[in-house]
């Protein structure tokens, strides 16, 4: 009888091990600039490097990795039972290009004090908007490209403007003619509309929940309003060349709160652009 009880307990333990191993699932790009979506049992809480992360009632959460994220990080899951799981993450490291852009107006490269005051106001506004922590989980959708065209700038590249080293480029530049429709890559809510920021010109930010937001810059025209709910493939703006730009293109950026992400990691290969887009810079 005792042997039967022991054998039964061993069998139960073996059957239960896979369930423990699947308590956390994580999908996405665990690399610099990447975004990963996780799932834990309902009622669990999650910490990313000791920082508490929003978890949906269904157990869904999201994390992002900065351009210069260190190679190691830690996810900690606290279960309703009191059990604590730790999951070390190995973050893939990347090498970045050096991109030189010449011919920009000097004012856009070395701004005056008056311009700097305006720039700081722009920064503060965008930063405030990016603190939005909405419970929606739109970010679980599959992303599409907002515009089809030639990629003229990539995430993470070190930029040298008119011969002067500047901050890295935090987004993807897609060349397309002025007026080209810009489509929402996934569902979201518009959180900022600004027609004339110093560097980015016509600028639009859309929130996708849990701190994930996308930004669209240098726009010719913005076709949505703050607070508006948009659906994937809705036309939200038109490509332009406003702000600091040498030609018409869309700068598409992405954030997890203040962490800059690489949107190109979330979309399939770029479709072939229409013939008219090949002439854009």
C-alpha cells in the first residue's frame, strides 16, 4: 500500500512538472530594441529587473528592451499561492550603423537658445504622453507597415548631421511622396496631435496599452484627433517633410514608456513599394 501511494505521488509530480514549466510564456524579440509579450497565470504579478509591470486580468504583460540594454535581465513572477519564480533573460546584443546626413539647415542642427526652449517644451509634452499606462492590450495584435516605401533610416544608427555627431536614430524612416496615406499598424487611441514640433514637424502619437505607443513624424497632414479610437489599417495621417527633414518620408518610432523600441522587429519584410515611391528621398 505504501509503495502504491509513493508511486502515485511520483506520477502526479511528473505530470505536474510541465505545468510548472509553462507558468510563464514569452514571445517576441528578446534583443536590444525588441518587444516581448508574456503570459502568466491569472492573479500573478510580474517584476522586470525589480520594476513592477502591469499585468492584464488575463495574465498578459509586455516588456521592452532599449537600444543599449545590457546582456542580462531578470523576470520575476509572484503567483497568488505565494510561489515566486525567477527567469533570467539573455538579451541579444546588436551592432548599429553610422549614418551621415548633410545639407540640413544649420538651425536644425545647432539650434538657438530660443529654439532650445521650444525643443524642451516639445520633449516634455511627448514624455508626458508616453507615461500613459492604459489597460488595453492592443499591442498583442500583429503589426503591419504604416507606409510602403524605401527604408532610408534605421533604428539605432549613430547620426552625424552636417558633420556633427548627434543622438542615435530611434525609429525607421520610410521614403514616400508627400501626401501618401499613413495607416495605423494596429488598434490604438490617439494621445497626441501636434502640427509643428521643432524637429519632428507634424507629429502624432498613438497609444496601444501597457505603455506601448507609436509615433509618426514629419507629417504633411494629421487626420485624427486626440482621444480618437483607431483601428488597424485606418488612415491616420499623410507623409510629409516637415520639421528636420531633407525630403518627404515617414519617421515611425515606438516606445515602451521612455524605452525606445525598434518597430521593424514587429513587422514582416517590407512589401515592394509602388513605382511613385522610388523617386522620394
